[in-house]
């Protein structure tokens, strides 16, 4: 899975460059998230602006990252397309994750926390 990553201050911004996060790419995402968190990244913005579709395994990979960070940090999501947002609403994950309309808003929210 192709992922773009960059640091903005102490926040890691991750942007999947694939249209789909599904069974074929979810394990890659989960593994990379684990590596970043193990390396000490505790505030992560997941920019989903390129993603048109997430299945249950893709959602599971994102939830796994949130669980791994636990209370030691934050994983927030931004720029979610409506097709993906409907999955977050259907699974009620829109109540679990902080979801922002822009990357700037997500970064601002994390900077206020830390």
C-alpha cells in the first residue's frame, strides 16, 4: 500500500494514496501504523482524501491503530469522502474517532491537546 507520511511539528500526517483500503491493503496499513506508533508517534492525522472505499478489514486496521495508541495519544481522521463517511456512520465509528473536514482543522485540534 502506498502511503505518504510527513511530520508537522510533533504530529505525523499519514495519507493513503490508494482509492481502496480493503482486505488486500489493510494488513499493510495496520503494520505501518504499528511501526509508526512503536517509533514514538503518539499524535497521528489520517488524511483519507484519496480513499473512496473502506471495507471491514480496512476499518479494523484503523481501529487497531487507535487501540494501540490508547490513552497515550490521539489518532484523528480528516477529509473523509461521503462514501467512506457512510461506513463510519453505519458502524458508529463516527462517534469513536474525531473526524475533521480539513487537515488544518485536524492539526489545530491536536496542537491544542499537546
